[in-house]
């Protein structure tokens, strides 16, 4: 089937394309070129670098696949085994797989003998990666299509050790690369698809490493839907005098016929983007009502986080595709749940639910992408995804794109919407906005040349029909509800309370103004059917622990993502209706998180259930959970018993310690008494050895002196007593000498020594000068005391002069 476009025929290109390529394009159903193809292919095939900026869905893939094949066919160089002639780099695996599919189909239909190869990451082990590289070396491809990280491994060699900077150089000591699996020395063409996204996703280091091994004489093409500053830097680094192709979409429907003004758009003219401002706890009901009112179509629903995708995937699978094993209670419970859902959602046709995000393993991502793309037209399907599926993917027959959360990066908004209304087809997009500051997002996108129209809030009647008018009897919320949350006006804004003019009776009374609610209640009348749907979601979460836990994680990740919006002046965290958002996620209770501080958490109705009793529907997981819970309870009980025993032991230990201290003190007193008794016995024994009554009387009058003399501090008396005792033992009782005799013998010895030192020329004998000797002894003792510890010296109690007089 031919696709209607506004360009010229493919045969009008100059220089003309090869006949095989023209036949391949015709076989794919493209009779005429799109504007981006008509502006890019002639410049690219005439050996010029190109920078192409065009709206999503405008046919950029063929705009570079056709020139790549044409340039390789014109080249007279024969590529050897292991040499690569063209490289196409894509930011995501899904987009690389899609480009590879188009390239492979074009090669098959055109008859060109080139071997393409898809190289993307996502292998589960190093062994799998090594096997893939080995198979690629054995194949010897001519064209490589892949993601930057894996292409770096192929063209530059795998980095075994070391780290890279943004320029691609290895900085860590000992950094070693393995042998490249392919050579790019004879490369002809390099294409960077979604080039701005390549830089945003942090591939700058890998791109620098790849560009470093590519030859300078090559053709380079940069393709993107938006132009950024980083892309301009890449142009200056890798392109030489590029031709810039910028395709603008102009809308004539709103043009003023008199002035001839034509509005410019960054989205296809066949795409209608609507916005709906509604409380966050009504988004799920609006999505289901939109699906019910539109018939069987293919939808893509975008969320801000991977956790939100996982949660709503399992929730919608339970609601829209329930199976007997997915509902506890068997078939009766399944029938009851279907009947309850039929009151809230009646599609009348089967709907398949798929999920896709960046944290999924590669095989599952490929299977999901393939299954949703293979859905034929007329069948209903929903793909829940993150921004990993926002760029370049050409999923056929997508009728509507719903953005549950506006993207964190505003540049992704147009790419998300561009998954529909591709190649001239019509499509619609819907974005949900929270009441309050987010309404300014409409004007913000209008400045970015993305016009939007107001969407319709859909209602469900008692008969299940969907309309855009409120059912009869639905009235607005009473404004008196705000009185409970009112607060007094600040002092600076009151009347003339503090004015000195006039009496107190003339002062203006304090004015109470209502506190700003999470969203204006009067503008949004109650939607009982939406509330019933949220109650059903909470019942489902209370019966399935997997959904319950994933809901909490999804809500926390949503709040954290909301805080990272680049347009923070529009998406203000303080104005986020966080309580209503928690209800919209079907939470049973509010999680513990700092973002809830200061919020009116009392307005959240907690679900009456013990969360420990919520089971897993998987019997194995539930058995493991019960075992872990029992082990945790046993450990807690054991810990409690241990703490109780510890407290008891501490009390007993305190009592025992007091008794032990008393016993220790008693033992210490006994030791002191024994030591004192032993010392007293030793003193008595030594005193008994002294046979001088006058000295014993002197020591008896001065106990301190006796203790110092007998305790070992001064050994003179003790030594004398021991010498006297020894002589008595040797000579017997008759030979015992008194203490006075010992002292007299010592004096005689001193006199003899003094006499021997006296001068031999002296005619008369000098008398002993005991006073001079005493002074010398004192001086010597004083000198010794300066360097040694003063010792106690024995004083017999009389002087030498008294002895001589006697």
C-alpha cells in the first residue's frame, strides 16, 4: 500500500539512485519521498556531510539508509574480511534493531551483496559477549548497526582495565584494550541517529573513542528531531562543512487568510495533542474510559519510572486480562471480580497489555517489542513504557499516545507523541496535568512550537456509557469544606489592626482566607465511579502482595522523579497533590518518606488490613515469605527473651557485684591486718634484740621513729642489731657485746684511720676533732642529698664531746 507523502518521486533524484535501490524502495510501498528524504539524500550522496533536523515520523531512517547503500555501491574499494564500510549508531537497542531490520530488508530487495550485523549490549555474562564477538569476527560484516558501548568494543577493543574520560582516553594506570573485532580504516559512511539523545544518555566517552579510530576522509550524517548545544559541539568535532537540512512542519488550519500567517509546528500536522487537567487519582479511570470510548486501538502509555511501568503492567493485567490463577479464591472469585470490573469498564473486546523499560533484560525487551509491533490493525493493545521507547521507534498502527506523567526532559515530549501519526497517518496524543502550576505547561510547549488543545473529561453513566458531560445529580463540592483547613491571614495583610488612627471598634476584623488546597475542589465535582475503581484497585492490592509492594515502590519513585523535572518552575513539588497521587496508585497506606512531612496525611484513608497477612499468589514465593516471616518472628522473640534475660541478669549481677565488693573489702581489711600484725611482730622481734635500755626507752617514746628505723628505710640500727646477735651466737653468752661497745669500737677505728692520715712531721699528736668530722659528714650528706633521695640516718642520742667528757 502506498504511503501518501508530499515529496517528489524517487526517480527525480539527481544524481539518480541505482536501479536495485529504486526497486527496493518501491517494493516497500514508498512511491514518493518525504521532505526530509528529498532534502537529505541528494546532499548525502554527493559526498557532503549532513546535519538533519526533522520532526519525528518524517522518514529519517530511509533518509540515511538509502545514501549508505548508494555510497557503498559507488565506492570502488573492495572491503576485505573484517573491514567495515559503514557504521550506524543508535542510542537504544530497540531503535538499533529497527534500523537493522530496514537495512536488511533493503539489502534483500535491492540485491546488493553486503553483510550487515547488529551489535547491541544487554548480554547477561562476559561469556555471552565473547561468543557474540567471536561470531561477528567469523561473519566479517560490511555494515555495523548498534549502540555506542558495544560498537566501541568492536571497533576499539574491549577495555579490560582502566577508566575512560569523556574524551575517550584511558586514564587509569595499566588500562589495556583487547584486539578489535573489526577494522574501520576503510570506512566510507558514519551515521548517528538521534544524535542529541546519544549525548544525553552519557555516551560521549564511547563516541569520542569511536571517532578516534575512524578515518578523517569519510561521510558523516547526524540525524535528530531536535538540535542541542552538545550536538553543535559534535558537529564541529566530527563534520567538515556540513549541509544542514531542517524540515519544518507548518499548520495552515489555524492560519489567518487575510494575513497569510502560517504557524510552525515541531510535530506532524496530522497529530492532535490534547491535555487534560484532572486530579491524579482519576487518571486510571480516564485512561480506561478513553479506551472504552475509542474502540479497539493500539495505545502507548508513558510513565516517568520503570517501577511505575512494572506496577501498572501487573495491575492492568489483573484488571483487563484476569486469569483463574491470578485471582485468589478460584473461579467464583474470578467471576465476581469480572462482574465488579464490568460495572466500571466495558470494552467488549480483548485487550493485550505489554511493558517495556530500560531495566528489563534484553530478551524480554525484544520479545515485548516484537509482540506489540506484530499486533495487526484492529486489535486492541496497550504498551506501558518509559522514555526508552520514545525515540525513533516505528511501531506500526499506533493510534494514540497517552502520557500519564509529562517527561522530565521537555525535549522528550515531541518524541513521545511522535510514536503515532507517522509517515502521513493521523494520530492523537493525550497528556495528563495536575491542577495548579502544571497548567502553565501548555503555554510552555506552545513556545516550543507544540500546540495543544484542551481535552475532554469523560464521565461514566449508570448504564456504563461514556460521555463528556457530568451525569445528572452531580454537583460541585461544597466550599464550606475549606473552613476546616483555613488559617488566619498574616499580620501584614490584615486591615488596620496596628494603626494608631481611630478607635479599636473601627479596626477591620481579622480576615480568614482559605488555605490553598491540593486542587480546587469546586472545579472538579465528585466522580463516584472513579472512586469505585480506586477502591477496587486497593482491594486487588490487598489480595496480591506483589502488586501491593510494587505499588509502594512505584509511588516513591514517581515522587523522586517529580523532584527532578527540568521545568521546576512549572512542576513544583510543594504544589503536587501528593495525597491524591497516592490514592491514584491505589496505596493501602502512605509510605514513610520525607516528602510527606507537612502534608495533610490525615486526609488519606488507610486500608484496614494487617499488611503481613497479604499473600503472594505464587505459592513458592508465599512459602518462602511465610518461612522468612516465621524466622523473623522467632528471631524477634528470641531477641526479646534475650533482652529480658539480660535485664534480669543485670539486676542479679548488680546484687552479686555489691556482695562481691563487700567481700573484697573484707578480704582487703584482713590482708591489711595480717600485714600490720606481721610488721608489728618483726618490730617487736628487732626491738627485743636491742640490749640498750636507754635506746629502747627512746624508741618507745617515739613510735614513728621506731617504725622508720625498723621498717627498712634506715638499716643502721637493724644492721647493728644483727651484727650484735651474730657475735653473740659466735662467742656465746660470755662474749656478747653491748651496743656501747660496738660504738666505741667504731670510734677507735676512726681515730686510727685519722692518725694514719695525719702528717708524719708533726711532733705532737693532734687531738681528734670529732666536730670537724661531723661537719664534713653533714656536707657530704648534703651533697649526696642533691642527687639521691634523702635517707634517714641513725642518731645514737649523744655527741662525741659528751663521750670524751665521760
